[in-house]
C-alpha cells in the first residue's frame, strides 16, 4: 500500500496538467429588442462547460442556462410597458484548469412612444354652458401623463396619472367672458422613445356677466351691442334701499311688484323679487354720484356714456343707443332702421324674441327735485300686472329752473333720456318700449350696455 499512494498522486497531477486553459467565444455581444419584445439566440463555442447568468437587470429570461462545448442559449424579452428604455447584462462563464473566462451579452430594449387620449371625448357635450359645469374625462394612456387647460379658472381633480385608465373631473366655472370663450385642453404623454400632446377644444357659451357677486344674463342684440338682460341689483357702498316713496333723496329703492291680494303696486323686500326685478335707482346714483351732486346742465351733459354703477367695461345707455335699438324717442326722433322698431314704436315682443327679457317694472314717481309725489307712478295695472316703468339713461335732455329761464336761480328739475316700456294695451303685440325723458329723482330700473 505504501508503494501505491505515490503512484495515485502522480496520476492525478498528470490529469490536472492535461486540462486546457478555458476558451470561450459568443457570436453576439449586443442584442436589441423593440418595445414588443421577442427572442434571439446566442451561439457559444467553448472548450469546456459553461453557464449563463444575469449580472444586472432581470427583465429577460434565459434558456438553457448551462452547456458544454458548442451550443446556444435563447434570450427572451417580454413587451416593454414601462415607458423607459431598459438594459440587462448577461454573462457566459467557462471554467477550466483552475481559471475562468467570461463573455458578456448586453441586451437593450426600447419602449413605446407615449400615447394618451380622452377616451370619452365624443360622449361629452359639444359646448360647455355659460353658467359652468363639471365634466368627467376618461383618460387612457400607455405611460405617465399630464393635463392642463388654457384658462386658470378651469381646475381638475387630478392633473397627472400613470398608464392605464383614469377618470378625472374637470370643473368649469361660469364663463367670465360675456361673448363666450374657447377652452383648450392639452393632454401630454411622453416616454424615452418620444410621445406627444393631444389638444382638444371645447367652446363655452357666453351670456353671463358676474358683477359684485351677482350673475346677470346678457345678450347681443341686432343693434350689434351687448345688453344686460336682467335689471341691475347692485347696492352702492354706504347706501340702503328704501321702501318709502316719499324719500325724494333716498337714491335707491326696493323693486315694485303687483300685489294680487290688494290689486295695488307695492314695494317688495323679498329676495326673489329683487333678483327678478332689480332695484330702482335715481339718476344721480345710477350715474355713479350721490343724490344732489348735479347742480348744473354742464355737469349733466358731461355724464353721457358714463360707467356709473355699471360693471367695468359697461355703461349707462345713451339716447343714441336707445334710439338705435328701438327706433323711437321723445320728440319723434326715429331710426326706421332700428332692429326693434315695428314701424310706429319700439316693440317689446320683438325685443324679447331675441332674449332681451324686458317688461314693465314700475317706477318711483318723483317728478320734482324737492317735492314728493306720494305715489308709485305708472304702476297701477289694467291687467293684474305692472303696466309701466322706466329705465335710466345717461344723455342729458332738459332742465327747468326755480325762476323760469334763469339758470342762476338754480335747478328746479332736470331730465335724462331713458327708456319707457308700456304694457297697458289689450294685446301683448301692442306693448311698446320707446325713449322718454326721465326726471332726475324718479326711481327707475337700470340695464347696462357693453362698451364698444
């Protein structure tokens, strides 16, 4: 036995000494896949056993993972839905004669370009209403997305999201532009392969004017101008509406309504009546002054077209604007081409057919600057409704003096040209609306007209 052991050791050393150094070749060092993925084969030539393993990244699968001598293995990449490029390093190692050699295959896979859409766009309204609305957008995307609007007052419950389907709410407020506006939504989706921005347009109706916390309907009439289609219900700072028609310098009065029970015209402090009828203003207040401020004709003349208590960008109508609208005013001044002139008078029916929404709303009849009339002039109805009214104007009309013909004696009264609806005819088709001179202390309704 002692003689056999040295022989065994020598034999083992001879075997080890006969193993060659490892040799390894592969036919691919870079494999590229598109976003759809797929499979590619790598051929291996080696003089010993080899094995395959991933050294970084793990999205690919490898089969087989071992071999000997000549052979191959297959790399399979699934579809890339990540929105990013990805890389995996795969090592092939051969060990022989106490040493090793490694070859590396780099696998790169691209991702799809970003793509997103508002999947339910065709089911949404063709335009947003003037008073605002809330819409639901169903967003489908293959990667991260963002959405924005061209108007900052339009908001979203979410402005970004990821791949898949997401529902968000779009809060569209009342349209701040009386002429309407165009809403634009940009839905962006990008990946490392690119992408794009989808732009959708949604008109929003106009016709709503917001002023001092109140909303008013407005309408563009056939004279080419935007008019308020609701009576103003604004209370200037420091003022309080009155329900006493003997207060000749109150400045502003509550609306007048027809009381069915008594058959009389009365003041109303009810919110629903204020909203429907608006307040009644004496001319100086409507023109942005305090009662008693106008002491000369020159002052009155300078107020034509003034903003007064109207919203910014609007003004108290002039005589010319009333005439161009309804065709007729006091003194037989007519414009036969006015769109709402029926050949003899301004027509309430024609005005209202185009959305003007006008009626007789009464007035506080104070026809002298210093004396109370004690009555609600022009409101007692023949048909259980108010039968007359007045609208404020900014064009000076006439003046009378304490001493007739003597301006130095002081003003006794002064008038502006306003608009006077009359609904005291038996037939609605005969209701008229003509320009008329409005005494400065009469309490009248106010409709503003938009500046050109």
